[in-house]
C-alpha cells in the first residue's frame, strides 16, 4: 500500500478512473526520526491506515458486487462542461439599497448581458450559495433567489460549505452539467455581511468552529489562522534560516519578524493589484510598513493582512458543449475539479506523511510531520485531484495564474505549498523570488521573477472582499475573463490581463482548512 | 396622528447608532436611494447537550483532563473523540497529564463580539506526553512577549465549574518566566 496519509485517496481515484502519475505515494520506507525539537508523542505514530481494503469486510463486499470491473480511463466519465459567462456586483462594505435577491439578480443580469442568445428557458436549474443563515436571518434564502430570478419551477439547491461555499457551488453546477442532468446550470452566490456589526459577524463565522471545544475559548478565525502561521514559521523558518540562533525564544522572535515581513509583501501585492480592479472593495496603494504597522488583530496578523466583511454577489453560467456553441465563441473549459477535507478542529490534525505532488519525492520530507497545524492537507488533496483530472503534473509550468483564497496573507503562503507551486517550507522564498507577482505593477520592492505564475491578479480576498457565498464564484468570473482575454473590457484597463493566459486555477477554502476546492479552467482556442 | 420623522443619514456608520436611539434609520446612499433600516434582534438560549463528550466536561469539574484512546490502534486524542478518526473504532477515556507544552500560540487583540471584553487573550494549542493530538486552550498569567513554541505549561481549573471548555486553562510552568521586578 502506497503510504498516502489518511484515507486511501489512491484507490478512490483509481476507482473513478483518475490515473495515478508515477511518484505519487513514493516509496514504502518509513521516514526517519529527526533529532530536532519535536513533541515526542506527536511524532511517534504515523497516520494509521486501518481501512485496508484487504480486510474481511472488503472481501464480503466484493462477493456481493461481483460485476464487471470499471475500466480505467484517462479522464473522468461525464460530459465536457464550459463556462460561457459570469457576472459580479461590486464588492462593498455594504450595499444598503440591495438585499440579497437584488444583488443576485444584478450579478445574473450582468452574466446574461454577455450571452444575449441565452434565454431564461435555456436555464435548466440553479445552484445557489450562501454561507450563513445568521447574516440575513432568512432561512430558505436560496429559494428566494430562485424565485426572484424567475426560474421557478426548475430544480435548485442551496450549497453551503463554509468559506469554500462559492467554490463548492461552482463544482455543484459543474456536476449538474457533466452528469447530463442539465445542459445549462446557473451558479449564483451572495453574502450580506453588513447586516450585523463587524465583531458580531466574526462571532457568526467563529460558530464554524467546534462549539464544545473551540468556540467558547474566544472563537475567532483570525486567532485560529494566527495559531497556524506561528507553527508554520516555527517549522519552516525557525528550523532553517534561523537555526543558527541558539536562544530558542530569540530565534522564534526573529523568525516571526522575518515571516511577517514576507507575509506583508503578499498583502501589498493583493492590495496593489486591486488598484486596477473596479470590482474590488479595498484596493490600496499600501507598502510593507503600512501593512505591518496597521492594527494588531491576532499576533502576528495585522489588520491589512486579513480579508474584510463584504456585501456582494457573483454568478456563473455553465453549459454542455452543444449549448456553449449556441451561446458564445469564447467559452472556457472546466478542465478539472478537486475537493479535499480535513478535521474540523485544528487540534485533531494528524502528524503523518506528506501527500506528494508528482514532482515531489518522499526524501523531500523525511522529517516533516504532516499536515500538523501548519499546512492544509485539504488544499493539497483538492489540488492533487484537480491536477490529475486536468492532466497537470507541474502546476507552475502548466498554469498561467491562480485565484487563491487569501483570507489571510499567511494562508496564501501556506497554500502556495499545498498547491505545489513550491515545496513545503519554501513558501517564504517563493514570495521573495516574486513568482506570484505581476510583471507590470509597482510593488515598491524587487520581484525578480514576477509573472512566473501570478497569484490573485484580481487582488484576491484581501483586497476584493470576501462575501463568502459569492467569493468562489467571483474567482471563477475573474479567471474566466483572464482566459477570454477580456480583462480590459471588464476592468477598464488591461493592467491585470495576463498575456495569453491559457489555463488558470481557482481555489476556495473553508474553516481552518477543513474543506477546500480547486477547479481548473482552460481557454478554448478556435 | 403625530409621527416623529425618521432621522435621515448619509453616513452608514451612523445607522446602527440611530437604530439604537429611535428604533429605525433612513439611510440615503450616494445615488439618492432611501433605505429603511430597523432593529431586528435575535436572542436564543440553546439547551445544549455535550452528549458523548459529557465525561470530559465532568472531568474538568474534578480537575482532570480526559482524552480518549482508540481501543484498536491506541491513537490517543488530547481533544476527545468517542470514535477513532483513523479506524472508526470506539475509544476509551484516559486521563492526560496536567503539564504540557505549547505547540503553537497567538494573542488575540480583537475577537468575536462575545469575547471582545476579554481581549487581549492568549490561545495555545497544547501537546501532552502520551497523546498524539492537541488541545486548544487559553494561556493566562503571561503576555505576548513571554510565549514561545515548546514552552512548558500547567493546567488550572475553574472552581466552581461552569461546565465549559473555559473551566480549563493553562499558565506557564514554574521557573519558565524570568522573575518580574517590582
């Protein structure tokens, strides 16, 4: 059995016809114990795999289902799915003159405008996403959206999956079309977070943590992400760049100071990219010092490294190939989808082996306990599944950009590693090298390798805002425009257009990394 | 009929204050749209059961930290789960030591509305000898500049208990912090 941490993803993928590239799972050798500071009990036991399919229960199952085995195929069964249009409202602190229904209508109408041949009759159904019932205190709000858009009596279902609600909604609509159930599916999402005070809003979000063990301690998502990045800095900076400092406390302080300075660069990138995105809520010509000197929220995360509460909506229209041909000559193919999960509680995260990307080796991570609280196994799992579906083996070479769920500057860096843009531990260097920055934007510091794989050219959540149910769909719309080459048309300037963008990824992330989706979009050239 | 006219405001930040004063506010946006805001309170007390986690919270009242151990694979959870997350088998209750180490930490200067008045407070993930996973808790009696990964900490318990995870917190182990002057 290949040593894949946690549930047996390999056999799940194999069953669903997703080929396993060489190198996945690596060799079967046990990693050696290292002699660094390490909690003795956390390292003692690797992830257990007690779910061996060779057990007695499994063989009984085989006896019952002794049909023809599913043939292995290079791609998934199901129809090709195309995105033909998308629309977004401006994301704002508040949209007092629009309730959620009108916001969704505006986003939907914006999407319809660009595909004039699309009639309401062509829409076979919808997937409606919003995260929290608490924000508008209206249950069945998804039905009210369906109703307001004039799409009754067609099928519709509400999607909720924490911060990844929008990304899940996109994939739910994908599934509706891929399965043949619909030829055209509308994915529309929103959040109206201005209806409560900011700190009450934070409380609602914190209720998406275990109310027995986590929430009562001071439930606060920025606090949870601060816990994760302090450990990330410990694992990857204290033990490397700062290993030479003998005094433990001093070494950790210096590592945190260095790490937060690098994190601030991510915040500068996203804020300054957004200067050219008219839909963004919070564009800002900020510099590193400005980020670091903004109010401390949860050490070491300052105000400018955290996304904001927002009102906003986004809509995406997905179609079968036949329908897409009728509607547009600039469709974008949904090339791959992936979704991963992890424990709800940070405290429960295992200390096992890394889920390897095709370009990684077991020996890269001999002493790393994974995912711990420093990395997002769900993100890696989602990335692996989506890459495999899309036939991607080296994401940096095969993707032209990523719209990444940067709820925090820290989680953007952690996610670079999860998505295989660099190895685990190289996230800070990856920022310093500048690969994720745009070429023609002035950030106020050197970005030697800008343009390699721009991340959040739109400005991401930090600068665009994070109206949760809309966010993942907003990413899809911005990615769609990149791949169509229509950024200038939509943003009023081509400053953020990535030249000849051919393939991009969107990444939507929930909880403390408890669920993540990655979808790959690809331009269709005539 | 006499009716007090609603106060109009074009400053969104005034809306909440105005609602609290007079029960409603008329906000006028930059396009001249009138938006009527009202108070819409929502208070509820849940009858919350700890269900299978009950022994943990009863344990805190007795000054014990109870984790669980998988009967099949021996994986030991510092935050209890009644079934193993790896093999699905039932777990047994085991008492954890009252001493541990900081696995990671933060100091929250802001928080959810419910906890704003408690800021700043320290959150720590604690690791224990004999356990494979962690426990989230508060670290008291020390400040942001005192805390570090690997710091030895000791448990304290609320008396009388409130039967909440907040019945347990940690403090720096003796001798960890330098003597404070004055």
